[in-house]
């Protein structure tokens, strides 16, 4: 389907503007949303149409909409960053557009092309650029979402869809910031199986994880480390992150085999570590090897990677009633180095030798909206 050619912008009136948070230390994550949102709609007759940015408001959905009953919903997560000289930057947004398309294919949904995905987020970010925090470590979170909207009760792919984007200021994903987090290993609940939805970024994956997540929280842990669904032995990913282990002088991470999300930060970390001359190995790794590595001292550190937290050091694992410290519960050397380097690239404080960052503050809003 052809992309919409113009984004109609309807700016919020004064009485529609939302109060901006004033204390950046209390932003948290996912609590505040800006004045506008992007939206476009699809049907088999008109393709994508009614493409606009308008003042934030509740969505209007038929109670019988397919997304509410049969789970046709996918989404993405990325950020806009404010640099030292007030420049505005996006990080590898094309990878998010690609992953959204792949998620749509897995759920048999109509998708949006990279061109409209890019113009949607750029136009919305520039319109609401005053919502991008200036405080260190804070950014503007971008949530593109695509849902099936047909009013129909029956199991089939939708014929009508809505694609929309919301943005809002965020601070640290975890309340304790960059401090190492304890992770609980689930050996009963499973997240995904090969041939399922594990590699798609869809709401069903996250709803499915809530039961184990609540078990982890009750036991004093921040997240769940998922094992494979067949043997309950092979490490897959953390609830909101891909996972890496430093075993002696190698950086090891589970391979993309259809059951874990192909993270943009994951890919960035692999490229950075290889650029630094480190050996990065994508291979199956068992929980037994992890435990043995802690006991022998071969496992030197572990960390999660994701857009929300960037790099999240893992300080301990809870395994079958045992609490096992990793790296004496301290942040590892590589975890800290990666976090510092990657965030400096994102905020424009480090030379971007990979070509990952796109500066957008010089772009003309009207030209973007017209697709020029």
C-alpha cells in the first residue's frame, strides 16, 4: 500500500495543553504523555488515510474491535534525546520500523512502511519538542502502536487498522537507576516457544509474563529470567531485556532463534563490543553453566539490554530458593563501560562512528508533514 502523502497537523489549544512535570528526578517511566499524538487509519478500500497529528485524547474503539478480543496488536519503543547544545536526536529508528513490520507479518496485520513510520515520529517529536527533558539521563520515550479495529467477533486477520504514536518524558526505568538488579529464574512459567510469538513485540507476550513477574516481586526480585519452554534449562531473556554474560574474556548472549525479541540495544551492544576487540559469542547457554560460572569465578558479570533501561547490570540470581550474587553484587566493568559509551552516543556526547544517530531539530515541520 502507498504511504500517506501528508500529515494534517491540528495543534492543541491552550486549554488542551497538559501540565509538564517539573521535577526530572521524579519522572519515572511511562507516567507522563505529551500534548499531541499521531494517527492514521487503514481499510481495504482506502489504504492508509486520515493521517494526522491532533491533541491528545482517549481513543475511540468499537467494543467489538478485533484487537480487544483476538490480540492483533503490536508496538515499538524508542527514544528522542536532547543533546548538549539543545539538538534533538533519534537512535536507530529504522531498526524499530523494521521490527514493527516483522511483528505485523507474524500477527497477519497490515503494516506501515519505513517512510511514514519515520515521518510520524519525527513530526510528532518536533511538534512536542518542549517535552524532551533537559536533565541528564532523561529522554522522550516514543511508543508507536498498531491495532486491528474491525468491529467483528471472529478469529481472522483484520481488515481495518489504526497506527498511532504517543510520546512522553522519561527518566530511569528502574527506581534504583543504574544499580545492579536481582533477577529471579523462572523454571515453571515459560515465555515463548519456537513457532510462537516470542520474536514479535506484541502485547500478548507481556501479558503472559505478568504471572511470573509477580512471583518474582513477591520474592524480592526485580525481573524474571526466562528459560526455554521444553527443557527449562536454556537461558533466553529477561522480562524487559535481552541478556548478556561475561564468561572469562567472552561476551555471551543467547542466539536469536525465534523465541526472544531481536533487541535494537542488543544488536548495538554486540557491534560495540566487537569494535572494542572483544569476543562476542551468540550461543545457547544453560542455567547450569551460569551457576557453575558463578561458583568457579568464570562468570564475571551479567547485564540486560533494552531501550528502556539501556544497560541494566544484574547483581544476583534467585534459582530454586538459592540467592546467588554475581560479581559480589556490584556493577561490572563492561556493563558500566557500555552504558556510558552508548548513552554518550545517544545524547551526542560521543562521536557516532556507527552512523546510528539522526539529528532532526534542523528539519522543517511543514516539509515533514507534506512528505518532502
